[in-house]
C-alpha cells in the first residue's frame, strides 16, 4: 500500500467523464471505432488518427481542439472522395475545401443515368453545412467551440466520413 501510495503521488492522473453516449475509454483510445469495421480499410489512416486525436480532445473538454481534429479528418477523407469521383488529384491551385465542394456539386448535378457514378447529394449537403457552421467560423482567432458543439460535430463528422467511405468503397 505504501509503495502504491508513493507511486500515485507522482503519477499524472486526470478526471474525465463520459461525453454524451460515448465512454471515456472509447473516445480516448479508439474513437475510430465509430466507423464500421468494413470501412476502416477505405478511410485513410491519417483521417482515423485525426479522429482519434479529436476523441482524446473531447474527453478532456477541449472543444476547439476536438473540432479542429475532426475537421482535418473530414478534409483528409474529402480529398480521397474528390479524387475517387473526379478520377485525378486536384491541381495545386484548386486544393481547397471550397473548390472540392464546388466541383463535387457540379458532378452531382450532371444528368447521368447511372447515379452510382455521381457524388451523393447528401454528402455535398453535409460538407456544405460543416463548412458554413463549423469550419469557416473556426478560422477566426477568437472563435471557440463548446464541448457540446464539439460532441455534435463528432457525430456528424463520423457519419459523413462513413458515408464518404461507403461510396469510395463502391467505386
């Protein structure tokens, strides 16, 4: 008992509670588990890593940090999604969220009999919503994302990345 007490005096300990329906352990250690097992091979490892970092930030109540990591994960997946539907990487001058979104929206609106060959309108709507309500406001230095907003974004980003992953896997 004395040895344990001495060790615990020097050990860094943190108090972190459950966030919404997410357990502390799962958020801190494997937030990527929010993605279906079948899609984890399609979702880039870097996007999963960013999502794990977002989970850890969420656990410790750092809403803005969690939002930044989630937005990075979405953008990493967006790049793959874009390249899948366009068929090639974007030109260096066109590598931006806005340009990807604009080109994907144009492709989704094209008349084509085979709808599987087009980007999903739901994905484009979710990407636009994330851009307008989370990403763009976060760029200003005085912006702060509350832990509740970050938790909402966690669910939305997880669903969006999964949806993009499904469509990439189908193509």
